[in-house]
C-alpha cells in the first residue's frame, strides 16, 4: 500500500513546475525521494542551484499537494543542497 501512496504522491506533485524552466520538478530531478510511513510522507527536494529562490514555493506546493493525497495526514519536506536549507525546512514543516 505504501508503494501505491508513493505513486499517488508522485502523481500529485508532478504538475508542480520549476518556474524558471517550466518543467515538472519530478522530471527535472528536483524530487530526490518520496517515502511513506503510516500516514506520513517524507519528500526530499534538491534544487538545481544552491541559491534557487523558488525552492521555498516549490516545497510549500509539494507539501500541500502531498497532504491532499488520500491516506496522507502529514508531509515532511526536506530541502537539501540549498544555501538556506535549514531555515527553509524549519519554516515549511512547522
């Protein structure tokens, strides 16, 4: 079942486009990992640029879309490889 939820989450976040490239964050490889434990999803994002100003919006959109997937109560987003990753992660996952 968790594999189905991973696929449902992937489908839910695929429409999120990188605003500069206009390409899905899934296709661009920004989405590094999706795991599900119980009703909690963990999504790891890695921007293509360590100073990407759009990653906060992308992370917020991914969280909202993942939490709208049936069977997911909470999504934890982890941004890696960004100059402000710690601050972004703290803000997104409050």
